[in-house]
């Protein structure tokens, strides 16, 4: 089951109570919580939120491995994934050619793939089991990472919630 959004009011983009957003966040947290091992990859602007997820996920007691080096170093981590594992990909702003191949590799290896991105039309979405698209409207010429970091913190909060269990279905939150 995919959750797609239709026309949304601007307030819905940041509303943490939006059921579509909550479903995608909960499904991502469930995938990490159920995984034997999770690899978190990101590049560029997605590296900061990836660090937050990787480091806090580990301190919460999950086997989370942060892979932020070169594409080759990330590929080594992703190639070790298998069924029962999770790959979380964080992509922000400018497209990274290597991330698409890594995302595809994770899915081919049998891992549950969760993507957090700012691009509604991201090619990474094709490989995602769970997808969260976050707004990046900032000021001047640069994007803001605030919404993506907030989504990462929401995933972490779900990981610590007592009795938090999702329905195991694919979820997509894509603001319009």
C-alpha cells in the first residue's frame, strides 16, 4: 500500500499530525527497529541529517552503521546488506549519481529501503519501500535542512515509543 498525497494546504507540509506523514515516519522507524542491521547513507546536504540518524540510532541500541564516505566506501557497506536489513538513504537538494546505484543495490540485496528526500520526482523513490519527501524551502539560494532533521527526529522518537508497531506496509509521504 502506498500513501500518496493530493493537493495539500501549506500547513499540511509541516504538520506532524498529518496521518500520511505519520504513517511514513512510523513505517521507516519500524523498518529500522526490525532490521538486523541498518546502513545509513547520504551525501551533500543529506549528510547532516544522516549523521543524526546514524549516531542516535546507535545510541538507542540498534545496529546502525553510518556510511558517509566516498561512493566506493558506501558501496562496501551496502553490498553487505541482505534480507532482514535496512538501508536508509538521505538525499537533499542536488542529485547524486552514486546514490541511485547504491539505493538499487540495497533493494537488490533484499534490504528494506527507506528514502528521505526533497525531490518529489527523485529517481531514488523508485527503489524505496518507504518514502518521505520533505520541504526544503530556505532563504536566499540554499535549501533548509530543518524539515529533514525534524523527520529524522520523528523517526527516532518512533523508535523509542513503547509498543510502537507499524502495519508493515509501504508508505509514502509526498507533499504537493
